[in-house]
């Protein structure tokens, strides 16, 4: 499962290093191909619970996403991010950075779980279709 999740990590790293630009075809490939591979592997391996399996892959991906963002925080400009609105200027810079990093970590894990849930639903639906065809 962790190996499948690692397929999506290069996009995170290339994006954080500003090597990969959003909105390009290459970026689209880096976004879409790894989850498609997750689905294909789940279907080919005939995993009994594709939703839960890919949700777990997504959880691993979320953790890897979180780790990559935290490790590349200063390189990707994270140190320049500041709180705004009612919190602007009310906290020390260190406290602001800690809060932003925590929110970024939670966001990364949530993103991984969401990608896992979506791919899991697709694989679950594909598994049901394949099972119906085999019985027919």
C-alpha cells in the first residue's frame, strides 16, 4: 500500500520545488496517473474491499504529502505565509508558523484520504461491474 502511495509523491516534491507548474499537461499527468494506477492495481489484484484498500493507500499518501510539505516548507516559500484577518499581527511569528504548519499537515492528510476515498469508490464500482460480467 505504501508503495502505491509513493507513486503520487513525485508530483508533490516537483510542485513544492516549483519545477512542475499547475495547469500544464505534464502536471495533469502527475495528478491523474498515480490514482489511476491505484485503481488498476486494486482491480487487477481483485482485492476483496477496494474502497477500504484504497482509502488506506490514500492515508499513506496523505502522510507522505504532509512529510514532503513539511520538509520542503522553507524551499517552497512556506516561511513567508502569515495569518490574516482577525489574527493578523496578534501572534508571534513562531506561533503563526506552528499554526500554519499544523493546518497544512491536517490538510495534507485530509487530501490523501479524499483521493483514497474517490479512487476507492471508483475501484469498488469497477469491481462490481467486473463481477457482474464474470457471472453473466
